[in-house]
């Protein structure tokens, strides 16, 4: 008997659609999925988090630095489906999403996964019927920038300095103080933003780091991610201006 046909894998949901002849509410019978049917739905929600076991994919050229990015500790990220925003509890490296879309960079509507035979470990392990399994041991297993760039001391120093000047912990605290009316908070936010904006072209000009790799080395630009705090940045010449994002009701 196939796994999904076993009685323990059937789900019965009471529906308001009618009554059995006995008078009890009708039951809608469904089979609980117990194996992957390669429908690609999980790939449409975004790229996977990478683990230490995925490091050889960079070394073999299946993944490049341009196809991955860093979510920094404390960065505000959205859950799949955009229902909630939460602060990332730790640094995570992910495969990029497609430009202007949510799906994984490697997902094709017709062809499916372009690297299926070499897909990252999270893609192999993911079970949409038991998504919580994926979080088990993630803190220990996750890949970090230290593992990727460990042999390039100067990059690790630049990453550490960037965290010191522009960490999300510092930024969140400053936004909280701003909400309480502290004017100093604006200066602190702008300091963090300016450092993040300055260090990106510096890396490209001084060390010939390709622009597409910067989101992996430094995380996504603060001028973009600051939107999750309810603010946007406008540029006027060399000046940056911090403006609250108007909600639909405020417009
Ligand atoms: S894990 Fe689930 S959502 Fe993802 S491809 Fe397999 S069946 Fe589809
Ligand atoms: S790497 Fe492949 S399997 Fe994994 S999310 Fe992307 S398209 Fe899906």
C-alpha cells in the first residue's frame, strides 16, 4: 500500500457543505502528501537557505557568488506569502530570487529546477508536508560568510567593520528611539546608511569586487531594506533624506 493511501495519512475535514444521511456534517476526505511530486511550488516562494554541505557547489561552479546573497542577523524579512515580517535570528546565505519576482533564481516555469541533480541540501530535505523539519539544526548547519570568504582575510575584516557600523541591531534600536521622538536617532540611522552606501563602491573600485557579489559580501543595500522599517530613502545630490512610507490610509 502506498504511504499516502494508509489510513493514518488521510486527513478528514468537517465541511459546512452538507450532512451525511445520519445527520452528521459531511466530511471532505483528502490524502496527506508524504512524498515530493516535484510540483515546484516551494521553488516559487523563494530560494533556499544554504548549509555548510552546499559549500562544494561554489567550489565546483554550480553556484556562483552572484547567485547568492546574505540575510544579515536582525534584518527584517517577510514570511512566504508576505503575511508577517520578522527579524532574522541569525545570518543566513540564500540563493537569489529572480529579478523582480519571488521565485528561486534557478526555477523555470517549464523546465523546473535548472540544477536539480546538484540542488542545495535544503531543497533535497524540504517536505512541504512537514516544513518544521527544515529548522532543526539550522543554526549549526547554516553556511555563513566566514566559511565562504574565510581565506580572504581582508574581506572578513571589511565584513566585521560593516557589521560594527551598520548592523541591523544598531539600526533597529535607532528606529525604536526615532519612534519615541529622539532626534539623535536620525543621525545614527543616516550614519549607518552612509557607511553601507560608501563601502559598496569602495570594494568594487579598490578590490575589483564585481557589483553582483556585494549582496553576498555585505547583505542587501540598506537603502532598500530600510523599507521594512516603514521608511524610504530619497537622494538629492550627495544627500540622503529619510522619509516615512505612507500607508494607503495616510495617502
Ligand atoms: S516539496 Fe512539496 S511543494 Fe516542493 S516540489 Fe515537492 S511536492 Fe512540490
Ligand atoms: S535550487 Fe532548484 S530545487 Fe532549490 S528552490 Fe531553486 S529551483 Fe527549487
